[in-house]
C-alpha cells in the first residue's frame, strides 16, 4: 500500500514498513537493514523521515511514563504523542516547560526536528531532553545524557544516528494557564512594540493573513502565577475576543483549546488544539523559518513587502519566539529566534515560487528552515548557518559509519555519514 505523510505531499519510498511490538524486535529489524529510518507521527512536510529500504515505527512499543524518584525527570516511550505524555504527567502533578501547537505529534519526531512552542524565555521541545535511549546501526543500545559530550549533537539528530526508543525529559510541578485572544493589532505596532507583544505572556502566538493592516489575532497564554498585572482592555489598540476563535479565519473553533481567560491545566492551554479533536484534514502545506530575534522586524518587513503574493496562497501565518539552545542541529542553536510560520493552501505548484521568493528576501537575515517543513534553500545556503556541522559529521561517522540511517535529504544537507 502507498504510505504518505499526514498532509499527503510526501509519498514514502520505503520497500518495507515495520511496527515492532518489543525492543528486541526493533533491534533485529535495525541490525538486518542496509538503510532504515524511524517514522514518527508523519506530521513533517519534508522528506526527512523517508528511506528506500526500511521504515520503522516505534509507536507499537509499550507506552511508558516513568517519573524519577526525585520527580525532576520522566522517561517516556519515544513513540508516544505529547498529549498522551502530558495527561500522564498531569495525573502525577507534573508538567513540561512547553508544548507545541499540536499535542498529536510524537515525542521522538518532534525532538529530532527541533519542533517548538512559543515564549521568549522558552526553548524548543528538544531543550527539555536530558537523556536519549537509541538503537544503533548494529542493533546495540546506546544511552546518551548531558554528561556525554556527544549529547548536544544527538538530540536534534534528524534520525541520523539511530532509532530513539525512549526520551528522558525534565519536568516541573504542574501549573495552570489562562488563554486570551486579542484581535486587530495594528501592523504599525510590530515595528514599535514587538518585544512587548512577544513577552505579554508565558507563551504568545500572533496570527495574520498578511492581507490587512492589522494582525488578526494574538493568543496570549499566561500562567496564573504570573505576578504581572493583567493586560489593559485596549492593550496596544487591540480588543479581547468575546468568543472562541480558530487561528484560520472562518474555521470552527471546536478543535481549539479553551480561551476567554478561563484558567486550566498547562497541557489544555499551551497547545492551540485539543488532543481529542482532529485539528485539520491535512489539506495544507507548511513552511517555517527561524531568524535571529535581532532581525525580527526586518524579517517581518521582508514578508510584508510581498504580502499580496503570500496572501494569495496562504491560510494563515503564525509568529512565535524560541529561546537559544546548545543543540548542534537546532534551528535555534545559540540564537534567540523569531519563528515565522506559514500554513499554505494544498497546492504545491502555486506555493513553490512564493516559498522561493520568501527565502530570497529573508536570505540576508540568516533564516534557518524548520527541518520538517517545506523549504527550497540549497545545502550551500543552509550549511553555513550551522557552525557545528563538522562535529555532526564526525558523530555520524562514529555511530553510523555505513550510513544506515542516512537518506537523500539528510545526506544532502549533512553530508553522507561515510564521508
């Protein structure tokens, strides 16, 4: 049968697909394969998970959320979805520092691609990782943690070092969040008040269609223990929504997390969408670039300069912040970033030239594309943006000298593990 990603824009070329139910089965599959890649929840829009030989899902391995004795970490099965992990942690009075907009994505897949939530002081989901268990090319088990100098090169690893079976995450006591949506921020405010806007809550997302002189929505998620005063009713010339909204204009908010300032547990507010609903049919394409925060206004100006062409093929655009980290292949490596995200219509031919022009306009600002989204930047443009690429190559040669975990995209952008 034909296997595609969630959006249907990628058809996997694997000869075989495996869903082992035990760790020993997984190790046997990996050891017997010339080329193998791990498949998560298939929410990526790029061919990052593709392979010619064996695709292996770890979703069939036993689910686990094992909290440490000191309650500072939790080791979870790599194939679990973030929403499932969050429910289990909440039941034990614990929480993660952040979540992505979709709770439906797998832990290992999100971590491996540098997927993130939002917040000027919050790192990507990968920054909560303090340990990894993975199956190497020979079928052996390897445990990496912060005491290992290779660890920062393995967390956002694009699946190029092995098949991750378990992830140990830093956790904290549970907390509540209240989410309020503000509407119609004048675009002119982005040039003068961007830092205030992005820091208005624990997590903040701006949604716009680039077709009006206002930013349509600002989703402000504030912890209930935030000591700051509440935002004024007319904050920066906006107004609070009087009913629930969906980020995409005209879509039902039924799949969205609760708004209107109603407090609730962290895992029911930090994502934009509810775990028990399907947020979209997948009829879309997505692109995202992380640019240094110091270039944020310039990046927005660059997009605004081609707003009519963007708007013509856009469903909605989201602006978020990601704090710097030390993970070698993270799009936020050593730079606080503004993430400029685009959810396009499901028309690759129409979207492609717009993406190409976006990349050309953003190029002077050093944009790092999200590894799991649609982008066209060639390796020669992407590679200089990652100063630890030589260390990544050395790590791949050490752990995977025969390039078992490589694929066309990984080898193109990172270089073959055997070279």
